[in-house]
C-alpha cells in the first residue's frame, strides 16, 4: 500500500442490490476524481462487486474491496470467497475481523488473523478490525481485549514483511450503530495503545489506524482532527451518494 491519504472506508454491509451499488458509485466518481488528500474505499456486498468494478474502471482516488476473505486460494469452503477471486474483479483490499464477523458469526481471533495474512500474501491490503465490547469497557478490560484480538496477527508468519498492507480499524463494539461514537480522549488513548502493541513486538512501522463506530457527518471532522487517526471505517453514514460526498468534503477540508 503506497497511499497515506486520509482513508474514507465505506462498509456497505448487507445492503444494496448490484444496480443500487453501481448507481451510488457512479454518483460519487466526479467527487473522488477531484479529491486531493482523501481516498474512498468501497466495500459492497460480494455480489455487488462486479457491478461496482465496471463503474470504477480504474478511477482515481477510489478503491474497491470486500467485506471478508478466505485464507486459501480455493477449496471446499462453502460460502467463502478468496483473494484471487476478488482480485479478478479489481478488488485491492478486504475488511477482516469486523465485530459482526467475530460476534455474530463466531470467528475467533486466530481465524481473523489467518484470513488477514492469507489476503496480504495474495496482494490485498487488509483493514483489520478490533474493538472491545461494552462489558470489556465497563470492566476496564479494553486494552486486554484488543491485545487478545491482535496477538494472533503478530505471530502469523510474514506479518512484519507485509505490515505495509495492513490498516487497523478500531471499532468499539458498543459504539457501532449507537447514537454517539467513543469519547475523543478514549479514541486517542486507544489508538496510542494499539500503536504501542505493534512497537512492543518489534514492528516499528505502525500501520495506519482508522476509527469506526457511529461516525457521522456531524462528528467526522472532530474525529479526523484527533492525533493518530488516519481515517474512518464508516457504516450507515456512507450508505448514500450524498453521505459519501459530505464525508469526502469534510475530509478534504481538514486533511
């Protein structure tokens, strides 16, 4: 990954039919082309990827990715998709370890780390999500929870060599879909703790760290101005062309 522009990553989750996804993408293309300091990363649902890819056709400042990725190239893995399959349609990144994958689908820390390394070994960048639950937060176990989620990643073969392909997204589980994001002080402190975890295992080139969790056009500027925040992984605020345009305008104004 060569870009160090502000990352505006749109996680569309299980929303939009292919035609709808293509329409949103087409509507934001002019704004993305004119962007000077921000990259938009789109992660549509899997069946929407080909339609979005056709619209993008190599467009500047906008990247296409997936919401998950298996570590093997092919095989008997019903319901999964691999990095080579994603790359065939122009994907350059994958989201891995989102809390909905961990908590709804039961993916373990080791599974998420294995997915991440499998993806980077095939040339994809990875947005690797970590975040504490409300119980973790209230019990003072935030840092312990994040360390447990990152620990398998640190010890996967090749992570040091491939660290430039990894982006961390800090998404406190209790803030996703809530009315307000984490407090600014908590975001800054937690991003610093995450960076320190990489340094302590000998990875001196700390990956960019995004914030996710109830990001909106009302709070996006404040979040981006925080030290240590390289961008955001955004859900519902990115589910319309107008929403993405507004977020992009905000990012461009303060980057």
